[in-house]
């Protein structure tokens, strides 16, 4: 399994995902370069998450299963948010709520089981891992519920939904590469904190754009133009 074709595919998908994610957040939002990088990012991240979930199932790594499923969900719903017409909730939105709610319940149950087990772990992971993943799933579920309650989403809320989900999925991928596998990189990168910086960079970008989108008209125009591409009904 260590050198299996699927593992190689998984590694390549993660590499392409990170390399395409960087220009996607750098290029002017709404530009052709940004759109192209974003499409490559979505395909590579969905491939990364799907292959990662399968590998985690084979190796019985529950934490990686939850992480991969959450990443796939975040990227998929972020993409749907950008492509759907404003104010048009549909069956995909109900499916997203069901999915995020189920994931929240599973991670909460796993965290509880880990906290009450003799070893303090569940499937080899402490409660903190499940609490972290479950918190993100809960936040996403709340967002899915609000979309349905409001019968759609538009304006800055729509942009913010697309933005934080893409960036957080990017963070999960970056952390999986640079933090979880620090031994693969030169010692100087570990000592200087470069690996940590590369891991949290998507979160820093997310915070920057969320502030601009929520509090400045300029930021809404800059990032919102990306969401004005011809949508497709789902």
C-alpha cells in the first residue's frame, strides 16, 4: 500500500491541489487565471479527498476518514455555492445539511467515546481531533441550515460561504502535507517555522478576505466578480 498507484495518485493530487491553490488566492479574483487555477484546485482537491478516504478506510484510520470526508464536502459545497443562482436552494442544499449534520454527530460520538475510553483514544485518536473536525462540521451544518431557512443565499453571505469553505479545505490539505509529514522536508524548514507558515497560510488568506468581503465594498467587488460567472442549475 505504501507504494501503491492509488497512494501515488493521492500524493500527486495533493501536490497539484496546493500548487493550484496558491495562484487561485493570488490572481485577481474573477480573472481568467483565477478561474483556471480554481478549476484545477477543485478537481485535484476532490481527487485528493476521495483517494485519501479510501486509503484511510483500508488502514482503519478513522481520523483521516473524517478529515477526507470533510474536505470533500467543503470543496463540493463551496463550488456549488459559486455556480448556483442566488436565492435558489434545492435538493443539493438539503443533501449538504444532511451530510454535515451526520458528520457532526459521528465526530461528537467519537470524541465522547475517546474521552471515556481507558486509553483516552478512539481508533487511535484523542478527543481533540474529533472535537476539531466536529466543530468545523457543526459550523458548516449551521450554514447549510441558514441557506434553507432563508430560501437561498446572496450577496456577501454567499461570497463568504464560498470563501471559507475553499480556504479551510486548502488548510486541511496544506497541514496534511507540511505539518503531518515534517520529516519529509529539510531540517532548516522545520527549525525556521516555514512549514507552519505554509500550513496556516490558507487560514490567513481566509481571514483577510472575509474581513474585506464583510466590511468593505471594494472587497465584495473584487471577490464577488468570481461568483458572477454564468451559473448552472443543479
